[in-house]
C-alpha cells in the first residue's frame, strides 16, 4: 500500500483519489472547498479542508511521509500553485506531480496523466485505471 496526497479535489483530483482508494492505497485529500464532499467522505481515508493551503498546513500533514503528491487544478490551488510546489519540495515531498495553469491546462492534463501513470506503474507496479466519479 502506497500513500498519496491529492491537493485539489476538483473532478480530476476526486477521480484519482477514488481510484487510488479502490486500488487499496492510502490517500489524503486536501482542498479548501472539495467538489462533492459527501461522495468523498465515504471513499477517502482522510479529507482536510484548511482555510489556506500554506507551508504550515503542509508541514503539519507531514508531506514527506507520502509516496506521491498530486497537485491538481482547482480555483484555490491555481492561484497559489508555485508557492505550494515550493513548500512541498522544501518539506521533503519525494514526488510532486502538477499540471499547468489554465492556458495550457487541456494539453498538459494529458501529460499529467501520463506522468502520473508512469510513476504509479514504476513505484507501485501493476495496472491502474482512473475512473470518472
């Protein structure tokens, strides 16, 4: 079982988190205002809804303990993504996968999924499928 931190629980983040849960991995979701929170509560191991996603919040969570941190697109996340990525690396996150901001979002989402799948296959092994929820 691997541990994943999903920052940004929009449609994509929610789908990845739920798929990881179904595959038997530990996942924590982090977002100020997660989409469809009621669906997520029953599926995820943990959901944290801080007022601000800050270095203090990330440190308290213990990001270095996660095998992979996935930073997905979310209105709150997009405005602060550079700061979040910097904090994640400073706090010792092993792997951080993030998508680009709005103007390249569609194109880079494909690259994000490809990178995520590559890391999941290499680090976890086996087959992994992301479903839409």
